[in-house]
């Protein structure tokens, strides 16, 4: 399924980082167009393939997806800050920052979109789908997808992703974001955390509509192919959980996309992302952030019995935006309207 994100989102590579950014039309930043695409993603993001391959969906399904998302405390709290309270304060000045705003729940949806459209992945597990009660523990990774190995397209890879969505009064939101992604890499790619996450993901192996109950004949063949691929991954995960397969071998099949969506000053006094001035600014900023990421990554401690972080298959995504508040506010307004 494609959401045609490339009609609004530009994708380039700078300094070995995948960079995404939205442009302008007649001097207007395409924030509304970006949020419309993200609204199209909601059902896919919330339900994954647990209920089948939903290439088209009606208002009822969209309403159910919106309600599923608002079962999560973080979305409700951030809506209060950006919409109900209409705060003019940035994240670092808000009391809610420590618990909720730092998580950047919509950052997960952005990562989901970019992986689906630009890397042609399929969602393996959607944590939103299992939020039957507030704060139910499902798994810690923001994204669990399957797709082609970027180094060998003939092989499949398990995409375990992390996301950040930041603004900062000091104007260095990107720097905070990439440093926190390094912390995620350090804390989440440890043996004890990984074994726990693999076990949690493994518990969802039967949470998909059986093929003999699948109602959509137009996508049944595609869904059956997905189930076969899904089962192969769950067999591998079970072997790792039971320690019949080594973690070091498992990592050969893992891709780690890390996204930092962040408020950036490069959009100030700009109405054309194709002009030389903007391209110079984004190139310089991305280089600075990538250098910071690489520097911190290279200094992560090497421990016997733990994965060496510099040898992991990491994809860094950088997504500068002119205003986090405007993006989040519009998304919440549209999403909250749909659930009602």
C-alpha cells in the first residue's frame, strides 16, 4: 500500500543520513497536505495487518482507529497541551514534557509512513491494536515492520524502530533528538531488553485473521503471502527466545531505523526548499547532526555479552519541520474530529 508521500515529502541523502522534508507552494508550507497524508496512514498505523490488508476503508474503520489511538494516555495529554490549552510554550517549558511530550507519539506514525512508502515495509505488529486498556504493555519498540534488507534486497529484514519528535526553545531540537536516539540504542539493544521484547512480540503470533476467515477476495492472495512471511519471522523469534539461535546471528536480519523529527530554524525566511540557500542550510545542519550521532555512537561502551552498537544495521532518519506545535495541533484537531 502506498500513501503517495513523495507528492509532499522530499527524500534525500546527506552525509549517509536519510533526510526528509516538506516544501512550499506559493510561499505556503505544506503542513495541511502533510497532515492529510498522515490521516490516511491512521488505520494502517493503528491496526497493522492484524485485521487484514486494508487498502480502502470506510468512515467506521477510521473512527475505530482514531478511538484506538486515544486509548493511549500520551495522545490525550499532548492534545490537551497543544489543542485544548493551546499553549504557546515550547516542550521544555511544559510540565507535561517529562512524561509525555518527550515520547512524541506522532513520531511513530511519521516513521511508519516513511518506512511504508520509501522502504516498502509491512507492519508486523501494531502496538496500538493491542491497547485495550490504557498503558497496556505490548512491546517497547516504536515500530516493528518487515521489509527488504537494504544491503541485500533478496533477503528480508526485521525493522525495529525508535522515534523522537522535538522542539526546543534554544533552537537545537535536532541535537537533543539524535542524542536521545543514541540513548534508545544504548538501552534497547541490550540482551535483557531484547529477550523481553522478543517474548512480548512473540505472544502476538496468533493475533491475525485466519486465512479461512479472510473476507476480502481482492487482497486474499497478498494477505496469504504476508501470513507465510509472518510465520517465518515468528519461528525465528521463538528460536531466539529459546536460545536455540544466537543473538549475534539474529542481528544479521535486523534493521534499526531511528527517526528524529524536529523543529528547525532552516525554514525561517524561506519559501522554496529548492533554492541554493535552503539546500546549503539543510546540508550543513544534517552534517552537524550526523557527526554528533556518529561521535556518540562511536563512544558507546563495548561490553562482553552485549551487542556492539557500531556493528548494528542502523538507519538514521532526520525530518526537520518549521513548527512542531502547528503539526501536532492540526493532527490532533483532525484525529479527534474523526473519532467523534
